[in-house]
C-alpha cells in the first residue's frame, strides 16, 4: 500500500499502524453492512411481518467513525509530527559542511605544519557526524573540528533539536574534568560554552538547532610563559574557530 510506505519512510509508525487498522475496520464494516442488508431482505421475505432482528447499517458506520477518531488521535500523539523536520515552521539542518575545508584557516593559525585528516566520529545514535583533525608534529599542537547532526527519532521521539540538546550536554560532560574551567559564550549559535584545562587543552562547544559543533585544541608544550595568558589565548582561539565553523551551517 502506497500510503503505508509513505508513513513508514517518514518514521510515522503510529500512523502506519492506524492505517492498517482502519483498512481492516473498513473491510469489516463493508462486510457487516452487506451482510445486514442480505439478512434484512431474507428476514423480510419470511412474510410474518416482524421487524428485522439485525441492527441497521448506520450503527456500524457510527461505530467505525468513533474508532477512526480514536485511532487518529492516538497516532497523532504517538507520532508527534510537529517534531518532524518537514513540519511547517521548523528549521533544522539536513546536511553538514566539510570540516577539513571549514577549518583550514583556523588550522593554518593553530597547527601551521599539519594537514587535515578527515574521518568520522564514533556513532552516538543521534545521527551522522564528520570530523577533521590537524596534528602538528613540529609544535606539538592538535586541532579537532567535529560536527554531529542529530535526527528526528520518529514515533514516540522528540525533535532533532531536542536530540542535539542532549548531545551538547554529553559533549560537555565528556570534556569537563577536575580543574577545568567552563564559560558560557553569548551570541554564538543557540547555546555555546568554552571549556579549558589550563596548560593542556581548550574546547568550544556550540549547538545550532539540531547540529552540535565541537572544537578542541591541544596546546603545544609550554615554554615556560605566562600560563594564565596562554590559557586565555587558547580559549579565544577555539571560540574564534567555532564562530568560523558555524558560518556554513544551513537550516532548511
């Protein structure tokens, strides 16, 4: 059935199940209606003048209509189509930019002797991702830029943006550690923060709708300079890199 395939392809499993039930109910209703009409004619042919013993076909129609309303309401609550990316007014990304291209300028500043190595991050279950890594063997610094695209979960699930909020929280928990310093960044995406481990690493974590962007920078070995100034410079560098990384994101 084409309608069933349409619902299935869009993750509307509740609607798909309701469609099959409605098809079954319709078939049963047609059968009972035809059976009732045949039985009525048969009883009337007896000639005793008594009323037919079978309920009128209209009662089947009312029952079918009530079941239809209930099933459609249950399917709507289960599927939550207002969370789907195609729902009017919802703006979410459906594709990711190429991180090795996006981060080339930042890499030239932070890891000038490295070439970008593109790969894919571990699967989180929230959607596809793309990552590029620059490892500068000369100065010892490493830069990562990673995108993750959260996707709509379909029946009984939240929106892709809700999933990205969860991913953003997971990213923060993953990088925060004892002694780290987290600062909220205003005016960058829908939510953003920098996390730094003085003398070791700085990261910027950004969410734009259903996309999370992670920028991580392993600092070069300290040469005995001002550690506080180096930490501030690293936080500023990853924040700037994150701002550059969100520019090519496009929301449909």
